[in-house]
């Protein structure tokens, strides 16, 4: 049986925009939707302040995140639950040194 918040969970998972962050310009952390998972070994184009650079994903994993609270009502009262959803996170390396 599907949970009442299943549609919301799927919407939240699909709405995660791919994003990368780098503190040193040599490695990066990533976040992406489970609908477009980034596998280890994948090549990615990273936007920088200058020109885009090429990077490679070293590791990726699925993480469970807290989402919004959902209230369900019935003849017996209301039930509050916290929606949880999955997101892909990971790290990689940059092939050309770039600005953080």
C-alpha cells in the first residue's frame, strides 16, 4: 500500500536541481535528483566563474532528507507526519584546476 505522502515524496525527489560546490577548485561535492542519478566514473561539466571545466564523479550515494510536514485528516482526527525523500549526493575531482 502506498503512503498518503507518496506523491509529495516523488515530487520532492524530482525537484532536486543538480548542483556542485567546490572549496578548493580541485574537488567538488554534488547533489542531484534520484531521477537522474550520477554514477561513480561519470563525467560532468562544472560551471565556474570562468569557463566550464570537466570533472569526474568519484563516489555517489543516496541520502534520506527531511521534507515538509503533512497533515492527514479522517473521521478519527488528524495525523501529522514528516515527509522524507531521497537525494543523490557525492564527490568528485576536477581535471583542470578552477576557481572555487
